C-alpha cells in the first residue's frame, strides 16, 4: 500500500511539474534574456527518441556563443548559460576550492 502511494505521489508530482514547464515554455518571448541567454529565434519542434516533442530556440549567450537549445532547458535552469560558460564556471569553482585547501 505504501509503495503504491509513493509511486502515485511521484507520478502526480512529475505530471504537475511537466504542466508548469509547458506553461512556462509557452511564455518564452523572442528578445527576452533568461540568465545569460538571449532568445533570438523560435525554431522547429524537436522530437526525442521517446516521442516527446519539444520546441527549440536559437539563443545567444553573453559571451557571444550562439546555439540551439530546447525551451525547457532555458526555463528550468537556475542560471542558463552556454556550455563554454558552464565549463569556465566549473573551472573557477575548482580553482577556488584548491586555493581554500592551501
């Protein structure tokens, strides 16, 4: 009984979360900035191997990198940025941790 309750709770939570994400991704406006990303253009729908269809966007990071990404990733991330900036942030964080150990 408890196992069934937990499974139902998990599926209900994920369903609500996906509904909120759908609402938010439909509110992505061309020209708006989300974190470090500026949305330049709405692109075609992307179909994943599992059959989910997601809207793709062309975005530009503050560092100048332009790339395509899925709207859900723009909305869900706390601080959206390109992979180049993520790597730079990770390297800086590692360096800071090493300096603290000295």
